[in-house]
């Protein structure tokens, strides 16, 4: 890897971004003090300033990124911290493990937590057990808790906010089936070794559950596939009547996936207890054509989609923009 690594070091009392070269030498540093946010009427607990830390991180990366080629970002935070999130961001401000109000749920939490022999995690004071923080939030904010998607460790939360989602798949295993005696073969194949009678055949247990005969490997390489030929259809032929074919289950691979979902978010502080959030999400951001179904029945009952041809696709690019005033 050519370039530099930016390390985001988030501690309880200080935050910094340090840029290192590949030799481990520090090239630049941006830092500021850090402190928890006091309890208020809306959130009556000591909380971590996740939004402030995020704003500092983005500003520092913008600054050092203008001077150095940043190729990777490493996230390190203090322990005993986790974040309850929705699909869009924070469900609730993350709790500070030094909050002094955990005592109101301690008895119920201790009764609910598994024994040490099961978890190998001792019961620690205040919020040093993340389970105690989760228990507190569930009890005091049931609606927000029910709407959350996940509870992320603090480093994972910042990595999640910085990262998109890339999906690469080779394709599902699909089973090729015999269309049965009611379906006619294509005219060009009727009377040939592929389709001797001009119609599909059937094993003794009925139509639509029977495989074809296959010769060799019917799968094509990624760059050899086309819209009309997702696999080598010539490798298949109809078995005689009342005989099940030898193709078996999962013989061919369906279309693969090459998908990128990206998000960008910006927080604009207005005053101490008020800020504006702007977020944009792009699903299938590069608008890559992605087939997700092919006709695996021969003879086909639908002349619009011949055997081996694509018959459906995933959605094209979707972009959504959201704005939120948080107070």
C-alpha cells in the first residue's frame, strides 16, 4: 500500500487524529479536549459526545487529507462504550460508563444477567458492563430501543459511519427442471437429440419436479455469460419419459451481484443543544446492472423468456436525501 494511515484516537479526555507513514513515523496531528455531555431533561444521563467527535474527525481528515495521501483509517476508542443505532444514525446518545445513575436498574439487571460461568464476564461497577447500559436504555427509552437496529461498540460505530457497503456474490445455485409434457420445445430443437418428441417428458412422480440430463459442466465463466445465455444450455437434454434426469440439484450458478451502497452525512452545529443533520444515501450507487433470476425450465412455458435467459433484475440506483433538526 502506498500512502499514509490516519489513526483516530478517541479517549475520555482527549481526541486526536495522527497521520503515519508506512515506516511508522508521525507526519501530522490534530487534537482537542474531550468531555462527556451533562444530563438534561430529554436524556437524563451522562452521555458521550459522539456527534462532536464525529465532527472533529471529519474536519481533521479533511485537513490532513489535503496534505497527505490517506489510504487507510484506523479507529481506536476507549472501552466501556457502545452506541444504539437506527439505519440513519444514533437512536440515543451513547451512555458514559461513569454515569452515577445505574443504581436504579442494578437489582433487575443483576437478576437478569447470566452467571459468570456462562459469560466469563464479571459484574463490574457502573456502566463498565455494556449489558448494563443496554438494560438501562431499554428500561428508560422503550420506544427508541424498539426502533433501533443494532448496538455497536464505539470503534465499530465510527467505522460504520465512515464506510459504505460492498456486496460481491458469485450467484445462487439453481436447479434446472423439466418443463413437462404440456410444454412444446422450440421448433429448431423438436425432433433432435435434445428434444426427440417435440415436448417435455415426465418422471413417474409428476411434472415440474424432474431434472434434465446434463453432459459436462454447464456453467460459464463470468465474462462468458450473456443476457440470453447465463449458462450452456446445449449441455442439457430431455430424458426419456418416466426417467428422472441426472442433472441433480443446484447444477447451475445464477447471476452474481456487484453492488455498492454509500452514505454521506454532515452535521451543522447551531448552538450547544441544537444541530442540523444532512444525510444522503445511494443504493447501488454506481447503477450496476444486476440480474437476479434466469429461466431454468426446459421446455419453457413462457416464450418471452427462453431457457437460460435472464427474466428479472434487481433495482437500479436509488438515491435518498434526509434532513433532521435535533434539539
